[in-house]
C-alpha cells in the first residue's frame, strides 16, 4: 500500500477559497431559516391556545373514542367471563395478549432513546421530536400495561404482584422474569412520565403567560410549578433534566432485555436463544422509530410544522430505522443459521417450521416487512420522501407485530412432543382488545396534541443562530 | 507555530525493529517448543495468542469504519493508528497459516471418529469440514483486506482532491463495510472459536466476539494515544476532551461486553440444558472459576467505576493505566473462552502460550508501525478542512 513521503504535511492553502458543493451534499437544517424566538413561540403555542378546535381534530378524536368503546366492551366481557374468551389454550398459552404487550412496549422505546440517549450524545436533531416521542412512549406503555394486567385472569388481584407484607404469607416469585417485568415496566413508566413532565415545565409557564382564558391560565399555572425562568430555575432545571436523562438511558436497554428474558429463559426452541436481549432491544428501537414516523409525518402536515420537523429529522429517523432494521434482520438470519448449525433436532425443526410450517405466510410477510422493506432507506431519495418513509414505517409497524407472532405462538404451537401440537388463532375478543388499545393510544395522543405543546418551545429557540451568538452551547 | 505532527516526531519508529526482533526471537522459542512439547501443545497455545492480536487488528477496521460513518472529533485523533492496524490485517492473514496447519490438533471436529459417529457432530459436517473452513478463512481475509485497502485509497484521494464526493464514497464503503464486518466476524467467531466445542451453540457468542473486537481496538488505540501524549507530535493537539470521548466510548464497550456476556450466562444458567450448561460448568471450575471472577472484577467493575470518573478519563497517564488493565483482561477473557474447550475443568497454561503471544505481538507490532510511519499522526488535512469551514476560510457555495 502506498505511502506519502516521510515529511510532515502542513500545507498552506489560500486563506479563503470557494468550494462548489453539489446541492445534495449540503446539510439540511434542523429548523427552517427565517424564524425568530417570537415566531417559534407563536406557532407552537397557538396550536394549543387557539379558541377554535379544527374539525379534523374532532374527527380523529371521535374515531379514537369509538375504538375506546370497543376496548371497554372487550375488557368488560373479559372481566365477566375470563381469559377463555381469548384464543389462548394448550399448547399456545401465550397469544395476542403477549404479542400486543411486547409490540406496544417496544414502540415506546424510541421516545426514551430520542429524549435521553440522543440528549447525552448531544444530537441537536432530537429537539423537535423529543416531546412528541416521549408522549408516545407514555401512551404506548399505558396500552402495553393493559395486557399483562388483564392476562392474570383476575385483574382485581394484580396488586399481589407487588411485594408487600400481608397476612396470606403471599410473596412474589422473584426468580421469574415476569416479576422482573413488573418492576422494569413500572420503573420505566414512572421515569418516562417524570422526564416528560420536567421537560414540559418551562413550556407550561409559557402557556400560562400567553393564555387569555382564565381557567386555562390557572391550569397551566399549576402545572408550571411557579416557574419564573430565573437563572436559578434554569440551573436547577438543566441539572434535573440531565440526571433524568442519565436515569432513563439504562431503561432503554433494561425493559426490553427483561421482556426478552420472558421468552429466552424457557427451554422452547425459538424462545431459548441467548441473543434475545440485544435483538429485542434493537427491534424495540426499530418499531419505535417506525411509529414516530407514522405519527410525525401526518401531524407535521396537518399542523403545518414542516419548519420545525424538517427533512433532516425524517431522514435521520429513516437512517436509525435502517440501522436497527439491519440488526433485526441479522438476528433472523442468525436464528436460522445457528438453529441449523446447532445440530439439535428440535432446533432444526423450529427452523423448518418457521419457514415451511403452518404459519409460513406470517414468516414470509415478516421477512418482507422487516427485512426487505427497510432496505429502501439506503437510497437518499426514499429517505427524503415523506411518502416512502411513511410506507416503510407502516411495513415496519406490521412487521414488528408479525415478529412477535412468529416468536410467540409460532414457537409454542409445535414444541417437543408432536402429540401435543396445536394451532393458535386470535378470537374476535383478542382483536377487539388490540384495536381497542389503539383507540386508547390515539385518545391520549389527541388530547396531548390539543392541550400541550407537541414540540418543545424553549428547546426550539436554542436551535436559532442567535442562541449561539456568544459561542456557547445550551 | 504549527507543531510537528509527523510520525517521526512521535518516536514510534524506533520500536519497529526491536518489535520484529522480539517477535522473531519468541517465534523461534515457540518453534523450539513445537519440538519439545509437541505440535498439540504448540498449536493449542498459538490459537488464543493469535486471537488476541487479531481482535485488535480487525476491531480497528470496524472502529475505523464506524468513525467514517458517524464522524466526530474523537475519531480524528485515532484514525491513523486505526488505519495502520486495519492495513496490518494481511499480516494477520499470513499468521493464520499455522492455525490451518494445526487444524487437526485444534479443532475436535477434525477427528473422523467424532465427525462420523457423534449424533450431533455428524449432522454438522456440511459446515464443520476442513475444506469449507479454509475456503472461508481465506475469503474473510481477502474481504477484510479489500475494505482496508479501499478506505486507504479513498483517504489518499481525499487528501488530494478534498472533494465531498470522495468523502461520501468513503462513507459508503464504510457503511457497507460495517455490514460486512458484522457478518464476517460472526462466522469467523463460529469457525475459529465456537466450533472448538462442536456440540455447543449460543446465538449470543458471535455478538460477544464482535463487541470484544471493538473493545480490543478501543483500548489498544487509547493506550497507544496515551503513550504519545507527551511526545512533541501531540503536544498542544491532544486535548483532555479527546481522551474523555475515548474513555466514554471505552466505557460504552465495557458495558456492552458485560451486557452480552452476562445475558448469555444468565440465560444458559437459567435454562440449565444439558447441551448448553457444560460450557459454563467447566469455566466456573477451579482456576477457570478464578479467571471468571477476574473477568467480572477487572474486565467490568473496576474499569466501569474508573471510567465514570472524569479526572481519570482526562489524564493521559491514568486512562493509559485503565486501558492497560482492560487489554490484559482481553487476553484473559479470550484464553478463558478458548482453552477450557480442550482441557475441560483442568487448568492449563504452557510457557508456549506466553512465547506465542509475544511472537505474534512482535510481528504484528512491526507491521503496525510500518503502516503508521511516513505520514502525519493525525489526519491534519481533514481537521484543517473542518476547521476552515467552521471559521469561514472555506466558503461553500458562496
């Protein structure tokens, strides 16, 4: 291989030179030019404070209410009859309840990743999407939490899951990862909610100061906890926010790691794979970014937020989706290869059954959705097209649901003993619950968009050039 | 005044010949060991020694590509040593030859009896056979050298033209290279390490080796950089923030390694399957058990806590010590993964293990320094370009 000669190189180039860079190599901005502190505040707070609610909001909110009714009916039926209304039975004791739990909890991970990890990595582009993604995390966790709580069969006894002194000498089984889930998920929900709320405080104060309606002013005022924006407030705020970011970071890993343990500690081929923890975490981030894109693309259009959620954000999310999608695809391929390589007849059968068993269509669809569709994101033209991003994200949303289907009933339905094989199908109550939980998610999301600023106002201000006038970073 | 940033100013060149001579002397001693202790002892000692250095060289290629894809100032400081280490991979290819020669002493599946009659192993002969093994090994090295070479060519071109197109092409090679390296390390780790226990499989194993390679590369270059900190070449250039960034990345890899290894252990321990658990039973017995504890303490807890402290990360001397601790533990961790496959619960360490480690290291170090020489120790022109853009000396599309 060639070497330059041994002399040190300090070339003196002309002091000023002009370089022609083709348009497509130029960096895209995180905020469109032409904005000022006032225009940012105006634009975002008006969405919340305007008097007339747009008709589109009522339509969306109405749909979510209808779906919520479905959820209420499904839960009502379940409470009166029991989990027998679901499709779970031997040999597949876990079905759509757990699929949907994992699907929802995975979606939440993008919020934590964007708000905590990207903050610590000083990635500026997180700023306009973090609030929204964090809210999505909370609502996804709420939807996810329904499933295991109801799957216990008698949800009114769910408090038994917590270790508290009682006269029944009842104590949770701490050796079960399902118990670890209880703590992982409840910690995750608590820390995410705190993180989200702390981030909201300065903006709540802005809304308090700008609201003309007395009641709104009182409510936002209570939420703002007496925020005055003094230097001391900011100092405390920054410290608390950074600490919460540090606290949230391990949660991105821990929650889905423990969810993966639910399966991987078992001995069932297709569940007992040691690489499940990182594979599940990557899948969660993958699913989460797909959901952020699914929601951000329409929201950006309807609420005219193109100046704040720029192509740079969408493109970066496309890139993250590609990277995590590749990890997930790697896991699919390795699962097949090492299943075969193991030389274990049951593992080999699992591989065979994945591809050629009764659920082969699900498997092929999974590979198309999660393995092939994200490959479109290699192409810059697709990464910068909202339509293509949206379509890819939809593929991934479906694909990640299929992945859990393939893993859960796909492994359970045919285990070691052919005489105990069976099939799993979700019943209409399974589907009602699933559709209903989407209703809950959308219901909370529509409320959020209407009553709270979906983009952080004060953080957006820091993106303006004048915020860096003195060369200091926020 | 601009500092002299040539590699000559680092004084690294004066180690080149001593490294080679040490390598040759210890190589000769190892070959003597071949005749004294027998080929079985020699080849089994050679593999872990080789893997230790291989992980550094290959990990360097991976980290280099990661750096090209993600950017970041931390990478500019270590780009030269990473590039040199990745271009030394051809030498690692040559040094792989003894492993091919000693296959029948190293890999249990080379035993005809086992391959044909063991109910598990005989199902795997389509993969575990010498022809495929050699073919794949050659292919891995060719592929690794191809990427190391392309990145070099594009970097030299960028040096000349400084065109964004060249930079973009280099990034594309790096991005596809990351994909390539994940796949090749996975299969290489299955071939060269996991197949030492032909009846044992773990899907996490390739990831552990992958993360281990990255960690080896990070600790090696950080150690290297910490040694250069006081030389005239780095004075005024290497800032505490650079070392802190590297310390943080090292910390991330230390945690990632602990995460992957602990997850594997927990899941295998929990399921307690007869085809999986022996892997950990032998490795937790006797001296191997002591090794396992050392790994827990010195490969994770100690560096983890030390790397949380900012004053340790900012100081070249202290971070050098931390890097050294991890580097030593890398060898122990690799030996602990590899050697019990042959010796079971009985601890075994032969003096040839040590001499081969120094021999491979000396020869590799010679090539590494050879590749490093004759250029600036940091890619000064790339820092220059970025700085010039920042300060407005270069106007883009003005």
